[in-house]
């Protein structure tokens, strides 16, 4: 199993730019979509309620534009989600784990195994439908934004967890 | 003082502890109810003598209740040492049993508030790294017993290798009243003023909430309105207000510095610092060198003039509790240049990093700050214009712009970084100057951020997360960022040294 994660980088100074990142599981996009449509649904319901019961007539004249604006906004967010999805990547090396994401703001985080306090995997309801988990890695200190990889296959997550646990206890 | 105390069976605190717990309880009750008491006593004369008796009885009852509670707390508070564990039983109804293994103990600190000073007992707090729950304080121990306890824990682990018997080492730093006076005078008064104002606003909000519920808001509101009207009309009053603010700022600085740092003494020991300070609450902190994650040396133009600096030791924090964080920040004020050198020398080899090339962020950094400050200014001015709709406010731009530009330039100038094989040095500051020293292997994780605008200029931000907070190096050339990234990882992954 370890072979799967081995990265043949044994140069003195490992170069972060030279490692191969793996994309997260494609079906996680469906999870994002479900969440996304849930939010849209709520907003849309709110808008319809406003349209039918709250807005006075002079405002309802412009209601079509409001709906259009609404659609346009969500289309924009959808495209953004779609494009940034392919930027979510992770990589494991001999001694550390990295994750990168972001379309407009690119973020790259690396946590060395020797600094990891504990590893967690968890499955949210929608993720579970597709057999996905998220993997969180905690380090000491203000652990608010340590590394979290969402949307990897459950087996993979458990394997990585196992792998890191072994590495920590070495 | 070889241990004449037996810790193997359960022992209680010094009986004086009842008094300490009692005062602490009374203080807690007073803090929660002072407004109510204030209201009651304000109209004291209007209360009939019959009711007064009830009130007295009530007070006596509360005081008695607290006394009984204090005694019970005291009775149920027992501790012992067994198999390299510190074991504590406490709780009146809900019994808690805590066991801390020695190797988890980070610090043992002595503290004395004013009551504890009067009856000559020490509060001993045992600090552990990890979950915040496991912080224990024993409210009252005699000095002998406290030191004995500390020694037992210390000898069982490498805590303080030298024995604590008064070896009379010369303190590294001893700040007397005159020095402290200088320190206070050169404090960041602006910051202190804001702190004081924040405190005042909090106080008024508490008062207002209370009066709201009682229905006296109108008088208070009227009072404020009257005053603000007077303010806008009279320049004289503004002048007075300014002077008052300056005086308040000065006083706050003095009070703050004297309260916390009175009689500051720092002893340098083999693998720890011992720091004693405080006016009413005397604190004695043993700070292990290994626990220090990074240090910051700061000064401001005034302090620089008389050649003093302050050092902030950043220790590892445990978890999300924000209030805890402040406690783990240990500040030493009024250091001279050579004392700074000694402190730095005792912690790490810094000469390499100080002699290496001083690197500055890319020009993009300056552009970004300018952009954001001007955006902010535009928003502020539009808001001001919309609320007052007077063209005169734009005259102030003549004054504001040069100041802002000057400030941005100083901020940019003070941003720099230096790297060596094992250390990182980051400088920053606006009015003050802060220089952070970090041993690279103490980094917990590393992050690189790049916006699409930064990508066009080929720069990136580096954020180093340590156990004691983040260190940011903004907008450095991309190749440098990658170098730092790789080097840091290499250093962290190839060290056997414990970060804590």
C-alpha cells in the first residue's frame, strides 16, 4: 500500500514545484453541486415569496430583471465553482502532505508529517452518497486553518490516514 | 530545603487558603453585581429602616454562604504526587480528579495578588501544553511548600536543572522605578489610549444596558446630546478634550506599565528564564527556552532615542482559546542593546542571519498597500460626505494624503526579511519597529498564497505557521518564495530536534 504513495524524490532539497499533484475525486463536484442547488433553492424560494407576498406592485414591474440578475449571479458562481474545482489538488511525499486550491487566490499548503498532531477523516451526508471522505490534518498552535482535503475516496482517505499515522509514530 | 514535605499522600493547601478563596469568591460576586449594588446604595436613604434590616440580613447571608463555600472548596481540594503524576481532587458536589504526567508540565509559575501578599502565601499554577482544560492553580501554598513541590516535579524531569536554593545569581535585567518611568514615557500612547477608550465604551455599554432596562435612557441621552452640541460649536472645548486625551493616554501608559512590570527582574538560567514582575499581583514565571517558538524585538522612535527595546517571547499556544493566548505572551520591557544580545545568544545562533542580505518585498507590496489605503479613504470620504453633505470635509485631504503617503512609505521601508540556513528574520512595523526571529525548524506548516494579480507581477506571499502564531512574508519574488518554501520543509523534515 505504501508504494502507492511513495514519491521518488530523494534529492537533498525537495522541490515543491516538481511534485505531481493528484486531483481530488471527480464525483465530489456533484456534492458541491448539491450544496450549491440547495442554497439556490433557498434563495429562489425567498425571492418568490418576496415577489408574491411582500413587494408592492411598482417593484414587481421589475421582477423579471430581478430574476434575470439572480440567474446571472448564480451562473457566475457556478462557472467559478466549475473552474476552481479542477484546481483542487493534493500530493503526498515521503515526509509531507500538500494541498493546493484556488482560482483567483492560489493557495498551497504543506504540512510535514513530523509536525502533525492528529489526523481525522470524516464523511458528510452528501459525500457519503458518493463514498467520499474529507481528510483533516492538525498541527500545534492555532489550528484554525491547517490542511483539509475534501472529496477523496473513502478508501484513499483511510489509506492516507494510516500512512501518516505510521509516519508519525516512526 | 531538601524535601521535608511529604507529597505522596494527599495534602491540602495552607489553611490561609480559605481566606484567599473567600476573597476571590467575594470579588467574583462583586464583579457580577456591582451595578445592582450601586443602584441599591444610591437610594439608600429612601429605603425604610425595616427594609434596610432585610438588606443587611441578605448581605450577611451571602457572605456566610460564600464563607461556607470557600471552606468546602478548601476541604475538597487535595493534591498529591504519585508515579510521576501530579494528582488533584477537587469539587464540592461534582468531584473532579485530574492527573497530569510530569512530562506534560510546561511551566510552574508562582503568583501573588495583593491578598496573597498580605498573608504571605503563593499561588502556584501548573501549565501544560495541550488542551486548555488542564491548567491547574493551587491558590495558597507557603513559599517552602511551593518550592518543594516545584523541586519535586523539576527533579523528576529536566525542568530546572540547577536547584532553586537561593544561588544569588545576578539578574540579567533589573528594571528599577527610574527605568520603568522611562519605559512608560515612551510607550505607544496612541495604542494605550485606544485600549482605555475601548474599556470605557465597554463600561458605558454595560451601564446603558442596565439603564435601558430601568428606563433612564432619556436623561443619559440628553446629557450626551447636549455635550456633543457644545463640542461642535466650541473649538476651545475640542482643545481641552485633546489635552485631556493626551493626559489620559499618558496615565494609562503609566498605570499599565507599572501594574504589570513593576520591579521586573529577569534571571537567565541554564535552560530557562525566570521572570519576576508585578505591582499588586506579583508574578514569577519560569520560561523554558525550548518552549519559546519565536521572539520579537520591538522598539519605537521614542524608545530608540534612549536606546531601549522590548522583547516578546512567543510560547506555544494550545487550541482556539483567545484569552489564553495573551497569557502565554511574555513581554520584557526596557532592555538595553547588550541585554538583547544576551537573550538572543542564549536562544540561538543569530549572527548568520543578521549578517545575511537584507531583502525587501517586491514593489507590488507598495502598490497593494497604496491601492487598499486609497480605496479605504475613498469609502470613508464618501460616507462622510453622504452623512454631513458638506464640501468642507474634503479640505482635510490636504493634510490626510501626505500623512498617509508618509506612513505607507515607512511601513514599506520597515518590511524586510533575512534568511540563513537555520534562521529567519522578519522586520515590520508602522510607528513601532518589530523584528521577529524564528528558528526555521520550529515551523508547523507552511503556506504560499498568490492572487492572479500577484502572478502577473510574479510575486507570492509566504505564511509560516508556528505553534505560537503566524509569520507572514508578503509579496516576495516567486523564486524566493519557492526557495523559502523548499528550504523550510527541508529543515523541518530533516531535524531531530524537538520543536517543544
